[in-house]
């Protein structure tokens, strides 16, 4: 297996405001437990904040990678040989492809708090997925990494 000349990795982290919301969830738990005393109040603050922070972190831990001859997006692993045209979507087009232009058969790794995305055609005739929709903050770099991996596969074959 030939490694990509231009490896790519991006973690779709949750926005900073979600961490403030996590703290506010902890405050809410603390206020609920206030009538039971100081120790339950502190437990509610720490526990509620921790649970909300873990939820925000796990939602924001999804990664998009181009490794060797494959595009790995979340749980999906697609060989670059099965990928066709790429289309960089600005904020308006990305919103359209998330909503009324979306195909229910498409693989969508979307995060609504990331305004830009990449749409990649799937050319494998055995795969019913027409395209991949990938939320990304760096669509140009992702396209370059896919093209580089594709060129490496062609050169190796």
C-alpha cells in the first residue's frame, strides 16, 4: 500500500460555545440540588458539567482522514479509487445540499456549525451511495489530499 504524498487529517471539534453550555448544564444541576445542601450542589455542578462536556467532546471527536489509498470519514472507509469528482461547497451551497438537494442514499458526515463542506461523487457501481457530503473547515486541503492519494494509487498500479 502506497502512502499518500499529502496526508490529511481534520477533527471536527465542537464550537467553543458548547463548552460554555456544558458549564451552564452543570450550574442547572447544581441549582436543582441546592435544597439538599452544599455537597449535593457541588456534586451536581461537577457531575452535570462533566456529563455535558463528555457529550460535547464525543460529538466533536469525529475525524476526516486521507490515509494511504483511503478516505476515512467517521466510521466510513472508502478507497480513493471509488471516488469521482469533488465539489467544494460554500456556506450557501452546503446548506442546500444538507436540506432540499440532499439524496437520502448519500453518506453525510455533517456538522451544521461548520459552514463549508465537500461533496465527493462515489463511482463504484456496487455502492448505492451516490456521493459523500463531508463538513470540513478546509475543503481545498481535503481535495488536494484526495487528488494526491488518487495519483499515488495510479502510479503504484
